[in-house]
């Protein structure tokens, strides 16, 4: 038991310590040139206390800071009613997410990986402004409470990103790969980057109207961001979610099964416990289009008289880090793949869009499932890619427009926050060339 | 502290090095609906070191000051490794050596007030919102950030300076039948607590707007002429143009450097844009940046022509342009990157009524609702809007997002209003090649503007 938790035991009704330590090396190339190496060695801690049923929070760089407990007690004096208790669990699922080889990576080794990617792409496209970023990190999270909970999780991550802005346009094509273990230059990803970059040479604007849209894994936020906002236990408690009282009902196409899988072996996102010391699990959120459960942290679970699903994380759409109080949030969203090769999806479209990203996800009424984004991706005509999208917006409501999904690809790739296949949506409203 | 930091440099074999050490205090209080969800007041500290050696650069953030010496040595080794992989050495523009202390003197200093007093003020505003029957929940947040920073470099600059910003901001969420809408509000934006007081009337207006939105129709997809209100116009200039005026985004992007050479005609002569950290009443105000350079006003666009750019010492050397003092870091976990301070469109001569009268079929868009930019592409939302039909304001519209391409949109700004207004809450997210830095101290202002062509997304 840390000295802080020992001290807290005699001074407040309950206390919970969250302590995060991180060592990260980051290598960055811009325009084919090694630009910067950074190395961070950081520690941060948060203390929540419940005293006389009121909750308070304090933060610092490590648990040994003298004022830590006093500041949390002072905050609790004016704090809101807690309504829940901190975790008591000491047993967690076993999650493999650490590799000594990644922990021992040096900046020289990261430079070598970047050089391999650089040389491969330079052979094909010396004319682009290639950007490469490679990070090796080791993180350790400890959660301890005065009620006996204790969890300690160490994990490693090697992350590689590369891509280039499109000449003459602001957007670019970028690819990403992460693993808990070291890897070499990802040949398949490099090939896909080169193919996509080649597709950007021409700009093309689709007609205004309803068009079929293929959501690439990179664009799955269009679905998962509004969905997670709706599944959040907080939104259910406040009754602002369109999914309130809809467990067991069809909310999306029956082709969609979406799981928050925090126990995948060898995945850097996997976690044995959440940021409140509650065990994580493999949680089916949507099964064949049916809503199965919400995402709950200790607070929202208590309000709904249920158990936490182990989704209390110190992150949200706009903030993350030790200072952020835990909120219901997914850890690793996996959308199950289908059977269709994604190239067949493209070939089947008379006119449509391959959406690889969107700008402005957060500026729409996303909590209600509504999106309206500047579309990044490719215009498909007669089963072939005509060029990159230009001056195009895509809009819709996931609970209406994603009821009709034609196919899911058999390919499943890394997506923002998880894994996803290509998803062929029957139609979305597209604002492109002038039609008035 | 200055001496402690200078000691780190005694055994340093570098062309240049600097260290910034910070002690930061934050107070955050947050209501969500009737519930007090967060109350916290706390102190953090940490340092950031940058080293240039043989023309390479390495950086490091740390929390344990005792390790600064070994971190400096490791950073210099990394900088030398970089140098071996570069054909061209990184250089820094000469900057005046600055020494001294730059402390703030707020009119009503929030640091002197109790947590209880701040909580009661916030509860008062939250109660006003909750009194409206259509309100189903709120987010009402008090945010106070104070930073005491010490910066030293091997050139001899050694300064202590302060940052302080306080805000009350939040969301009013209303519901009728199945329709949920929300409107934002924000008070404050500088170091003066008194700006948070007596804002009941402003809040009531926002509550009324939120309720009106429940009767509004969704915007229709298409390409339209629009009038942007000052808040929305300021987000446009910040997101679409401002980020491209930050030289670190252009440094290694040859096609954009070509497009954005000084003297390029970007817009009509009615368009003038400036960045000014000396406007200390607004969120982006400061005296000295996190590279030890004094901030100054930069005329970015003058009568439609590109005339200035925001720089670090490194980019100023590379571009051969003047220093602007725009290098800033959110806190010690981050390296400074080039950030706008208070960016604004200078006032023009048109009235709002003249702009509306010039449009047959378009929209008047009000209130910023977040934005995003990538190079010359931008996308941002409006909190609400109105149809413009035959030169007159019509019915209210909701769920509005617009997007476009910077260069054609700048050319499409044909009227600039005479009613410059700065937003009370700033805020800007930028990665700059590293982790996302959400900067509270970023201000923006504009008068009403008319844009002849904007793409609006909609579900119909």
C-alpha cells in the first residue's frame, strides 16, 4: 500500500489513487528528412477522496506530494454527493501487453525503421513530402483504493505513422500501425499508401444527392463517435441519449456487431482494469444490429443501479489524461468483418464514395447520432476510383442511415480506437456539385 | 530557480539549449445538470528541455528536476544523431537576450478567492439555466489556470513570467419530443474574475436561443452565400487561415510554401487580418512566449495581400522573416509550437444589414460550434442560423456544418463588417508533429463577414 493510501485511510472515508508513468521516444521525419527526436519521462497522479459522502479530486506529479491529500480533502468539503464507492477488486483478467524488446527500443532503432519505410517509398514517390513518425513507449498504470483494490498494469506500444500531403491540397494520405512488439517496414501498408496516393492525382466532385458510401476503417469514427456518445452511461442517466430505454431493440443494420474488446492478447489498447480499478471485459455493445448494453463507469452504474462495465476511463472526445475524471468510454472497439472483398465493393458501384476520413466530426449534433462532415476520400464512378473528393460533404444520422448496410468487407484494419472492416452504406446525403 | 536551471547547462556541449520549468495551479468546478461532478484545485510541475547540436534538434519533457542534467546529455546525443541524417542544418534566428520578471496584476485576481465563492457563482448560473423547463441538462464549468514559468537559454535569456486565465463556460441542452439541441455560452477569457460576474442577462439570451432551436428546421445541403456572425467568422479565420500562417506547418510542405509566399494576393482589398498577443484582455494575450521571445503584433493580411507569418526562432531563420514571438506550450509535458495569439479580422465598412440585403438565397450563421482544418481544407459548425431569402432574414435553422477550401473562400469574402468583436473563450487544438495540445490561451475576433460561396452539409 502506498503511503498516501495509508494516510488517507485514517483521514477520509474512502480514497482512490491513480498513478500513471510513461517513458516515450518519438522520432519524426518531415519531407523525407529526420526532423526531431523527443524523449519524455513523465509521471502524474490523481487522488479522489470521498468524505462525509462528498467527493473531491486532486492531481500532482507523484503520490508523495505533501499537499495531495489536503487539496483533495478541501475539494471534497464543497464537493458533490458521491453516490458510489470506489473499487474493492484485486483480481483482474490476465492481459498480455508488454514486450521487453519494445521497452528497450532506442532512438537509433526507431530511426532505422523509419529509414526502411523512407527508402521503400522514395523508390516509388521521391516527389512527395513524406512524413514518418515512430514512437516506442512503456507505460505503467497503478490504481489503489482504501477499500482494498490494487491493480498494476505495464504495457508497451510501438506506433508507426507515415503519409504525405497531397500536392496542391491541404489534406493527405496517411497510414498507421501499432503493436506491443517491434516490427519491420509494413510492406502491405506501404503498398496501399502508394495506391491511394496515386488515386489523389485527380480531384473529383460528386453530384449532390444520395449516394452509396464505403466507410473505410480510417473513417469508422463516423459511426463509432455518435454511437459511443449514445451508449455512454452518462447520456443515459441524463436522458440525452437517443438510445435511452432501447436495450434489446434494433438500432443499426443487422450486419453490424460491435464489441468493446479490452482483453485482446498482444494489443496495446488491452487493459485488465479501467482507470477506476474495475475489471475490464469483452463487452458486446451491438449484436447483429441489436443494442445489448451501455458503457458504464462507477458513477453512471450507481445511478442506473447496475454494475460498472469496466469502462471508466480518463478520456473523452476532447480531453484525456490524469487530470480528467473517469467517464464511460470504450477502450478498444471492434467491428466484426463480413465476407466481401473491399475491392468488390468499389467495383459494384456505379457512382459512390470511398470515405477515408472526415473533418468536423465533433461540430455536428453527434450526441444524437447526427453527422455532417467534409468528406475525405475518393469519388467512385463506374466501379473505378475517378479521383480524390473535392468540395464534398457527407451527412446523415447513424440510427437511420446505417440501418441499411449492403456489405461488410472481409478485410479488418486498425481504425481510430480499434478495428473495423470497410462498410458499404446503402446511401448517405452528399453535398457536392451545385444542384440548385 | 533560474540558477538551478542554468546549472544544467554547465556541462552541455550544444550549439544552443533551453529549459522551461513550470509550476501550474488549476481550479476546475463542473456541474452537469443538478449534479456537481467535479471540484478540484491542484498544483503540478515539470520541465521541458530543447537542445540543438551539430544542426540537429532533440527535446525532452520530464517531471523530476533532479534528472535534468542527464536528460540534457541524452538530448544532445539525440540531436547529434539527427544531424548525421540531415543534409541541411537547423538554425535559429538571432533573438534579443531578455532578462527579468513579467508578472501579472489582475483587476480582480481569482487566485485570491475561495473555492467556496467560485462554486457558489457557478451554482448560481447553473440554477438559472435549470429553471427553464425545456432544459434537460447542463454543463457549467469554472476553469482557472495559472502558470508560473522560468525560462533560461544558453544565449543568456533568463526570464520568469506568468499566465492566468479564468472562464465560466458550458452547454445548455434542451429537448422537445425527440429533438435535442444545445447552445454554448462562455464568460471571461482573461485574468480578471470580475468578467465572470453579473452575466445573468447574457445567459438568459442564450437560454432563449436554445429553446427557439427546438422549432428550427435542419439546414439544407448545398452551396450558398452566407453571412457569418463575429464568433463564426473568427473561427473561420482562425481555423482556415490562421493555422496556415503558422510557419511550422509550412516548413516541410513545399507546395504550401509555394502557395503562401509573401506578397501573394489571397483575398479582396476589404480583407485585413492580424495576430496580436499584446491584447491582454482577450484569451490569447501574453507578454513573452515559451522561447523567451517578446510577443508582437503581426499583420498577416493587408488589403488582401499576404504580409506576415507567425514564427519560431527556427522557422524565422529558415524563412528569412522577422520573429513574431508565437512559440507556446500548453504545459511542461509539451514542447512549444507556433500558435496564434489573438487572431482577428480587422473591421471593415459594411453594416450587417447591407450584407443580408445583398443575398437572395443563403444563410446567416451564428455562434461557433467547433472546427477542424487540414492544410487548406476546413470544416466547422454553427450553433444556429437563419435562412436569408430575398435580402431578408427568414426562419431559424439548426444542425449546420460547412466546409470549403481556404484560398477560394478567402477570395469569396466580399464584405467585411464594421462591428469587430472578440470571443470571450478561446481554445485551440494543434499537434504540430507531437501530441495534441489544447491551448486555452488562444483568442479570436472578427466583425460580421459575407462569403459568396460555402458548402453546407445537411440531411436533406
